[in-house]
C-alpha cells in the first residue's frame, strides 16, 4: 500500500493514498485531534484548514471528505454553534435585518463563499437577502450543513448560515400545508380496513397485507 | 475513474439503449426468500445466544453485539454515584428522535437535559438522504402504507406500533412544516412524492437527497431556541436505578474526562443504531457514534430486545473511490430510473424490490463472479446513473441529487455521465429495545424512541420510515413522559452490581468493555479522570 506523509497541527502522520484525513487520524491513533460526527460530509463537525506544499491555494475543508496528499498540512478549525434567532412568518428583508442586524455590514469580500465546503454562493446569497430575493436564498442554502465556516471567516460578523436557516425556516413555516385528505372520510370503511389488516395471526396478516397493497383496498 | 473498468463500462454503455425499455427481471417470493437465505448477511449464522440478562438463551444476537452484552461496564469498580445534575427528564441522544422529544417536552414547565456523545445533530438522521413516507395521494392511505411496510418487514412488525406510525404520518409532515422544513413540491404546489423500494404507490417526500439534513438542521435550530439544556460530548456510560426503576444515568464528559451523575425522573433513550459495529466486516453508512450503546445500557436494566439479529444492509453503498467506501447512495436514485447491472452490463433484479432482497441479489451476483473488481480490491455492481438524464432530460440528476454530485465531484466522477459502483453497506438496526405504544420499555422510568427500539419495522425497514419513526415516536414518548412522570427516586448502581455478579459466573471477552462508544477502527481513547464529582 502506497503511503504519504501529512501533518496534523504540526505533527507528522503516515497515511495511505486514497484515504481521507479522518481515516488517516484513526489509523494513527489521533482521532481526538479533529472533532468528528457523521464521517459523511453532512454534519459539519470536522472543519479544517489545509495547506499544500506547492503553490496551489489551500483553504477550508471537511476532514471526512478531504483525501490525503503528500506534504499537506492540516489544522483543526472547529466552529461552535451559536444561538439562532426565532424565525418569523412571511419573512421580509426588514424582518431579517431586525433578526440579524449585521446583515448590512457585509463588505462583499467573498471570504464566506471561498470558505464554504458545499460550494454555496454564500456572499451572493447574502446580497440577495439584502435585496429581498428570499426564495432564491432558501434555494441557495438547501445544501447547507451548518459547519459555521462562513460565519467563522467573516470579519464583519455577518452570520450567513444562521440567516440562511432563518430564511428557510421562515419560508417553510409560511407555506400552506398541502396534501391533506380532503372530502369526507368513510370512517366505517377505514375501521374495516384496519381490522382486515391487523386481525388474526402473523401469517394471516401478511396474506391480507399482500392483497391489500395491490390496489389499496380490501380485495374480494 | 476508471480505465481499469473500461471493458465492463463499454458493455454497460452498449446495452443501455436496449435496457431503457426492458422490464425488470421477475423474482417471485419463493425465490426471493431463497436468495435471502443463501446470501443476506442476517442468514449466515454469524450469531449466538447470550448467557446473562433478560434475553439469556432466548434469542440470537450478532456475534459482535453478543460480545458487548456479555462484557463489563466501563464504570470503575469503586465508582459511587453522587448527584451532579438533577432534572425532570434526561434525553440520551442528540439525533432526530431525541430532538423531537425535547421539542415535545417544551413549554410544560419541566426541566429537560439532552446529553449527546457527539454534538447536537451528529447522528444517522442528518445522513438520511431519500425521504420520509406519508400517504398523501388519493389512491393511498395509512392502511396501504401499513400493508407495504408489513410485507417489507416480513410480517415481523409489531402491528400496533406500525399502525401508529402510518396513522400519524400526515400530521407529522404538518408539524415539520410548521417548524419550517421545506420539502420538494411539484409545480402545482403539492408535495412531490417518489416511490421507494417496496412502496406500492409513490409515498416518499424529500428535500432533494438531503432530507435528513433538512429535518435535523431544523430540529436542531428549534432545540437551540428551546429551554432544553444540551450537554454536547457527554456520552452515557451507565443507567442508574433504585433497585427497580431507572432513575438517572452516568455521563462521561469527554472534554474534561469527568463522570457526571444525573438524577432524572424519566430517562429517554434515543441513542440510535449500531452500524459502527461493522458486523461481519461490512463497511457502514452510519455516523461515528452508532455503536449500539443504548442496547447495552437498556439490557443491563432488564429490558428485552426485539429482532436484535436483524440488520439492514443498504443495497447501494459506495465502493469506489476508496475515500467514500460505505457511504450511502440514496434509494431514490433507483426510483428515478438508475438500473443495477452486473459486470456484463445486464440487469439481474428489479431495482425497486425490498432492500434486503436487492442487497442479497447484489452479494449473490458478486459471489457468482459477475461483479466488478476495483483497484483497491473491493467488488461491486454498477448503478447506471446516466439513465436518469436520459429518461428525465439533461440536468435532472444534478437537480435532484446535489449531494451525490457533490461527493463524487472531487474525484472527477460525474454520475450524470458515468455509472457508479455499489455494494451493500451496513445501514440500519432493524431490531432493538422492546417498547409499547407509548415508547415505554420493560423497565419503569425508561422510555426509548427511534433506531434504538425494535418491533416497528419487523426484519426489514422500508425507505422513508425511519425519519417518520423518529419524529412520530420521539414525540410520542415525550407525551407519555409528560403524562406519567415518575417521582424522584434514589440513584444507585444496584442493577449494575447484580449484572457484575452474573458476569463473574461466565467467561466473557475481558479485553472489551461496553458500551463501546466509538468504532474499533477509530482507535479513540476513553479515559475517565480519577477524581470524579468535582
């Protein structure tokens, strides 16, 4: 098996080619050096910064998705959650501004977009929040794992992912619940169907379930 | 990728046109059962009985779990509980079930602590991709939902629990909506419903392929805004009792190394599954903490388990590239049209059959040497993802499955253009702690909800029923706790002492201790500081 050497917070670690930083740490007995959660790129626990030995740009990443490379240096960069703000029905940019007054402090430096491991256009989305395109904002943040890196790197204390969540929850809660059963329900029939499906022993129930699922009703 | 797979990929591409309009190979129930018995990991005899506890000599457990049930606690022998935290309710576990319960306990004047081994939300919930089931179509009903899940679970489901699940689905979707969850909708504003393996009509709501993430991040946001006191990186290492009922727990504060004694009037176990036990050497789609801790803790308190032998191996775990091994590829990708093919580019089974049958079929195909071998010595079969754009138009895969695209992009693999390799991955603990209709376990004072429980899903769970399980039963257990909150009782280690006596009488694997807390492969250090209770 081919191996490479990487550094975690200055400490050299041998790693197998093809594995991620997290798995390299496990093998090296140093799992504790980077906070870890889902190991699948969706919980945002294992945020790191990476430097390459050549002239490529380094930056932020998730250790569980980041494959090892010879000479790469990794620094843990864990970000704690902050208390969010309660979402509101029928959100507007004004309501968002009241919830997150730092919205207008964005200087368009673009750090947040660069830092996002999910390639969300964070800065553009913050600008969309200011101009009121909240539906698009909700779409922008659909892949947000709330790792907090966009907030962590912001010099102006804008809290993009918290605002993204506020917008999404506010819009979500304002949507009409659709898909409820309408019209009158024949409760006698409902009860007959439940009896049909739940009576008898497990073999009979299984037989009834098999028949019922064909058309969604009791078959004669 | 994939010069190494060129020959096989050529065959896949050559057969695509013909496969587009071909029906799936038929497999009747008798042959499906034969396939399961011969190839599904649950049926390989890698299980044994245990000699102590409520299920002694009564049922079989996977060897890895049996070892954990028959070994000593991590608590130092001289540890004596002395109360550090007094609460009305203690929730153990910070995934979807624990968070749903916390929200249902809000606003009634109870003190609620939620302790989680990792951080709030780091769980299998957040990793769920495909969706959540609710019967919303005119040709569907909670009864039809029940029938599908009952057949999928091989009739081993507890009918009472399953009926509650199906009857509460649409109300739960409404609750999630009120919290601010956004599920995919059609142009006319109705929810977009997909088929899942074994659903007789489309019934699965989704938020792209990030449904669990959407639900978990909203629940987490709501919990952070609630009065719940969250204790992150506090792992439960033992339950406490008064000789009869569960009365609290001992937590390990990972950052300070301290053991903390919690006295609680009610304890809710929502510690999730056990995929990280990596049964029979399978990779897993589970998060770091899925080590079956709750099963061990409840078992020592006299709680019986239901179908602990039954696990779900998700048919589509990633096999290549190596860095993604075991990670989930959502079932919806098959419902959107991707076919499963052997190395010859042939379909060998209907992709939308039940998960256990499809997993067995894939294992069989590889065992019969019709699989594809990767440069890292793993084997798998193809998931022909380019079919999705062919069937639904260019861009469809990227729109519907951003998570899949994102994970593979780094390896210069575009699933819209080339098939990906899959093999079953250990995904879900079908069985678990026995509960009644209100989430009560066999022992008073202890409730349980979510993946840690057993009975609801029988011996094979359908897609979209676990996200529903945690939201329905997490809240239901909380309501039961509110209604019948026990009085405060003494916190002792009586049950553990008895267990240790029984343990002396048998030979067990002394080198391991339980709960396991972390995967063996992670080599994590578990040290309790000597001066406790400070």
